[in-house]
């Protein structure tokens, strides 16, 4: 998709950014809400959802009544997952922390505020070219053409989310991992012991 910042198609990159913001993001939110019809019927007490990139917006739309500006009130009435334990891993999420402001806005009878059944984990990468939407000083940056600041921790967006959880969701857990640090440590230890 991003043939690139330097290739022959770099002049069409603004069109790709607009497509991401105006079409792709609209469709993933609808997809997340529609998935509720399937996920709510799963009989397992525990399962794991793994999202990558723009799929994070599908995941958060599945789990919470967020993006109300993009979805009808009728769709928000669809049951959010209420199984006993749901592990959710957001890998390089193409989104901001803002959708998590609706983290406790769910359609369920479960008393999740007392004991949250969701267990989110976020893997971010501060040097991800796609999430940063720039190379050096070139291109629009993570806050333009659809905010992708969470996945690359732009301007400490991970810290914003952690503070949100600490202040508003005291009985909920949130794990975050800097994938570059973990990758570098893994490479360091591998080199030391080979």
C-alpha cells in the first residue's frame, strides 16, 4: 500500500492517506459492531482476540460502544462480548487513545466495572514508518488522515491511555509493550549467548 515514501508512486500517497481516513476507517467500525452478532454467541468462557493495525478499530468497536459518530444507535444496542475472560491484544494499533474513553460503555448485563472480563494488551512501535506516516520531516504525521498515534506512541499516547485506565478503570488491567525494546533485548541476549 505504501509503495512508498520514495518510490514511483509517492505522489499518490496523499490519495492513500485519504482513502484510509475516509473509507477504511468507516468500514472497520461497522465491521466491529457486526462481529458482535457472532462473538456474543460463542459458548467458550475464555478466548483471545488478536488485532493488528487497522484491525484495532474493529476490536474496540466489537468490545465497546465507541465511535458513536460513525455508527447508528441501533447498532450500539448489539450485545458486547460478555464471556468470563476475554484477552485482547492490539498489535501496532492504527488508532488514538480516544476510543478507550468509551471503554466502560458496553451493552451487557455483566458487572464488568467490579471485575472486568476484558484484558487488553497493546504492542506499540515508536519507529513504525506506517503508523508515523512520515519519514524524517516528510509526510503528514500520525495525527493527520486518521489518528494512528497509539500504535507508535506519538507524543506519549500510550501514557495518556495508561493514565485513563488508572483514573477511570481502576478494576481493569492494561498491559503495554514497546516492541522495539523487546526486540532489541531479545537480539542482545541472543547475541550474548550464542
